[in-house]
């Protein structure tokens, strides 16, 4: 599985937000590329079958939009809806029926091309669960889902591992949902738990009412503090990275008076993510100057990969080819960098084995 393709697809989704895509357009523009990103050949009927047909119970010629096939048997079935269509278990009729008749099917996916709901039969064998064990939103993709997707990919297929983690993922999702509700509207049990541990007096109705606001504010401030800490740690490397005999800080400036912007830092982190499969992130450095920010390998100017031109009205990323000629691409936002992932990877190839 090429994770770069997932990030590129995430960027593509942002471009089509607000547009009206019917089911056919959603399949061709968003869902088939997702299947390809998992490593499957969408043009090979031995791997992917569109409009997969089978007799299901009393229904003849029942169809599901896509089936991913391994060893001649369907293992993943996908039901598609137009982009923006609300997704719920009531729209999983075909998936439900296939689980009861095709014993090889262990994963069912309901998707509108942006949100993917992953179902299995964790509660009762061969009967699809009413709730998904995992939800992936490509419009707001979280990297922690990559390891789970890899277990379902063609080259790293691990259905036992996927189902083993699916149970935990399902309950984690439910706990997160409950916690979100408690943060938004704390229950009496939630408030009493904290109040009883910090308040020495009797928990009267008046005290409980007072602690309702205290607990809600405390939890929200704690979450905000955690977010701010993560953002700060993303901007600055706490310790120098080392490669061979060379030590360097990943982020540095070459001239006084240079202020590194959030966009530049985020772009640097995105480029590290794009290259992490071929080059250790510790080897990729960032030098900020007045005219541009250079992204390079091993703190070596002769190993420059690309440059960020973010000081003008329009922003560009300049990617250096094998001949050191620079090709500039305009970027409207840092997410646009994913569009040029292939060029960035190509520019870094000479330094992968260094």
C-alpha cells in the first residue's frame, strides 16, 4: 500500500468539496482510487469485481457495488453512496445479506467516497454488526488509521490482525463518543466522581450545580492544553538529530530576523511524512532564509530536495530534479503539497541510500 496515494486522495477530496457528485461520479473519482491506494488492480477481475452479483437467500441477482477478491473468494465488500449522502446502518442492506451467505467476507464498507465505515461480524459470526468498528474521514485523515488500512491492503494482507484490532477499535470509538458527550454535557455521575475527590464537604444540590461548570471547564482546559503542547512540539525539535558524524537541528534559520511561519513548519512536516518510507525523518532538515525555506537531507546544501516560497502574495513549492533544475508549483494551502508527492519522492531518490 502506498500511503502517499491516501494523502493525495485526501487532497483531492478537499478540491471537490461543495460539488454535486452522483453515485457513478463518486465511484470513479473517489472510491476506485481508494481501492487502488490499497494496492488492488481495479481493472483485474481477479482482484476487484464491480457490481458483484450473487443469489442471496430468496433474492436473485443481488448486487453489491464492489467486491475485493482474494484466492477467488470475496473478502471485502463495498457499498457506495453519492458523496455527501448521510451514512447509517439502515443503508447497509446488501452488506448485511452478504455477510450471512458469503462466509469468506469479513469486512464490509459503507462509503460516500469521503467517509468510510468499516463493519465486521465481531458480535455474532456471519452476522454483520450494527455499528462500525472503524470510521475513516478522508477529509480529515488521521495517520493512526494507516496501520489498520495496511492490514487490508493487497501486499500486507492480515485479516486476522485486522479483526483482532477491530474489537478494540470498536470499543475505543464508543468510549470516545461517550467521553465527547460527557465533555459537552457532563452527567451527574461524571461530575460526582470528580467532586467527591476534590471537595471535602457534603455534595449538596448547590455544590453539584457549582461543580457542573467547574468540571466542564476543567476538562475543556485540559484538552486545550494538550492540543497546544502538541502544536508547540511540532514546531521545534527538542534535540538535534544525528546521521553518521553530522549533528543538526531539523529546523533552523540562516539569517537573523527570519520568522518561521506555521505554514512553513506544517509544509516541512508534510514533506517528512511523504518521504518517511524512503528516508528517515531525522535526516530531513529545514533551513529558513529571507527568500525561501530549503528542505534538505543530512543538513547538506548539496542534498536539497525542494524550496518553499511563501513570502509573496502567491505561494510556491520548488522541487529540484536530478539535474538540479527547479520546477515550481503554486500551492493554495499546505495540503496541496501532497499533489506533488511523486515529484518530491523522485527528487529525494539520490539520497535514500546515502
